[in-house]
C-alpha cells in the first residue's frame, strides 16, 4: 500500500487533497529536473520511473554534464573580466600601501561579500517570502546545499501541488541554480589565485621540483661535451713513452 501511494504521488496524485494535482512532469518541472541533472545537484525527489526514462536520463547525463561544465567554464572566463578589472583598480589604489598578496586578499573579500549577498542572503529572503513553511534559516540552508551541489533534497522550492505560477517558478529556480554555480566557480578561481590560500601548491611542489630537475638533467645530457677527447692532434693525452709526447706543464725555474 505504501509503495502504491508513493508511486501515485510521483505521478501527480495528491493524497492530501484527495484528487489529482498538476503533473510533476510539466515543462517547468521537467526543466528543473534537467537542470539538477547537468548541474549534478540531483535532489532526488523527482526521478524517472519507467525504463525508457531511466535510459534517457543516463544518456542525457553522459553528454549533458560535460557540455554544461564546458559552458560554465566559458562563462566564468567572461565574468572574470570585471573581477580582474576590480583587482587592477585595487592595485592602483592600494599598491603603495600593501603587498600584492594583501591586495589579493582584499579582492577576495570583496568578491566573497558580493557573492554572499547576491547568491545567498537576498535569494534566501525571496524563497522565504514565497514558501509558506520556510524560515529564513531553511531558505538559506536550501541555497547553501544547492550551490555547493550537495543537494540533499529535503527542501525544494515550488514543491506544493497548488502553488501559483508553479511552472514559471521552477524555471526561474533553475536559472538561479545556474547563475549560482557560476558565482561559486568564480569564487573558487579567485581563491586559487591567492598564494596563501592555494593549498595545491603545497601538494604538488615536491613532484614539480622533481620534474624540473629531471628536465634540466635531460637538457644537460643533450648539450655538446666540452671536454677534450683523445685524437691524433691532441698530444697532451699521450703517455711519456709514446712518440710525439709533449709535456703540458713544462718545468719552470723559479728564482728567489
């Protein structure tokens, strides 16, 4: 019985209203589902039931996830331009007061504050005002687990069957997820450029030094040798009992 109720709920049958609600697989919900797949958020509340749907989901993710990551990287390169402009302005303004690493930390703090306000604080307030049973902490929690791609699925916006403009709400939420992931990737790229926070340089330093030493050793082995080789014209390498021997260090008389 419980499995039947769960299966019916996934197909749009409302247990609370004792009737049929709007299907979970309208365009807005399907668009939201595709967005959670390619962004790897994967809430898990809505999932394909049929074998055809499961096979299509596998094929869609195989091609969709790499393409989505490539597009995200391209967009991050574009939005890095204003971020680099801000870093340049900070360098011009505070270059005579602080070191380069300190200016990068100031730049990181500014980017972090901007992302925190635009992708967490303000959206959480919007979700709280739209969702009836969400507190601000619930909304902020949803933003965090979504943009970090944790995707627990315990809070999903637009999940009520009789919610107004539910289809449009789902599409706009998908747009928020995509923009939020762009902001998170921008944040990580800015963190990576701060030497004090770039942990990878400590992890790869030894192997990088070893590779550099091997490269220099290989280059040295390819250089021509400047040592003198024994040939017919090089009489300094002959032994004293061989004809043509000349003393490379003639005796000198020193007077005192």
